[in-house]
């Protein structure tokens, strides 16, 4: 039996759970898919896993805002269990999952007043494209080995522009490596071209691009380039070996 276990959360509107499961499996982890209602009914399920993943999609149709309804469910029923999980485990939120983690206030610093949010793209429309990324000044466990590299990841979002209403928090996130994943070009208007955030421990990571779509060469444009997603998911699995 595989030693590292990942729990992939699904629910109404989430549509990337299978790709996320396959990404973990490709990196030699056992990955199970459970609905949010399964977990709400049995929060002790979390204790059986080392990694928790919130995939992309449109949870609950983005009613009240992207990721808001899912975040409310987690806030009122699972926040204490999630806090305990983070003490020992790793968490990733991809696209809609990133929106959920921000709505929960888990990124970049759960101890501070929430100052980061995701807003509609500056273009005013949904964007589905491959974009160039880089990692710099990084403290995120998920991004180990990518420092100084440029690579491609796909984005698929209409509400992915990262904004921040506190310049002190923004500069702190950049200076300490919590905002290590950046777009090379201004893709959607995100502040400082930030594409992802991690917490101060480097264990909780949220990003708008989709690393689960760069696990195999056949997924890449022209089937060429680095399979960055495989490295990202492998970093999480290796953390527990």
C-alpha cells in the first residue's frame, strides 16, 4: 500500500477532482476523492491523510462570489479540524481552491486581518491560455526546485486577479517568499504579477494556474517543456518520505 495519502475534495461545481487525483497518483501517492458533505459528516476523515487538495472548478456555481459558499461551509463546520490538519499536513488550493483558501483567511497569514482577495480579471472576461511563470524568493514547499526557472502553466479563470488592500502585508509576503509564484507578464492585472501565495510555514499553497495539467508531456503545448506539475505534486509527496 502506498504510504502517502492525499484527500481531494469535490462537491457541486468542482470539476478538476479527477485530474488532481491522477496527478497525485502519478507521483506515487494514494489519492482519494471525497465530497465536502462526506467530510462534514465525518471530520475525522482528515486524520487519515497527509495532504489535502481543493481542486479547480466553480464550487456551488460561484454563488455569493468565487469559493464563498464552500468557504462558509468549511468555516462554520471544519475550521478547527483544518487548523489541526495544517499543523501536520500540506494543503493545496488550485484556481477555485485558491479562492476558497483566501475566503477562509488561511492565506497568506491566518493570524492577520485578511488583506488579499481575488477579483475579476482586468480583461473583463474569462481567460483560458498558457502563460509563462517564474518562481523567485520562495519559501513554499510545493515549489522547491523551481527557483529561478521559467515555465508554462495554463490558467482558466474569470476571477483570478489578486488584489491587496494593505501594502505592508503585500511587501511582507513578497519579501518573505510567500508570494514566490509570479506571472512573467501582466496576465490578468494581479498585483505584482502574483499567481500564487503560501502561508508562513510554506505548507499551505494556493495558486490560480493549473499544475495538474502539466503532469504528462502529452498535456503540454506541442508536447514540449518541463512537466512542472509533476515536480509540484512530487514535492508534496516527498515531504512525508
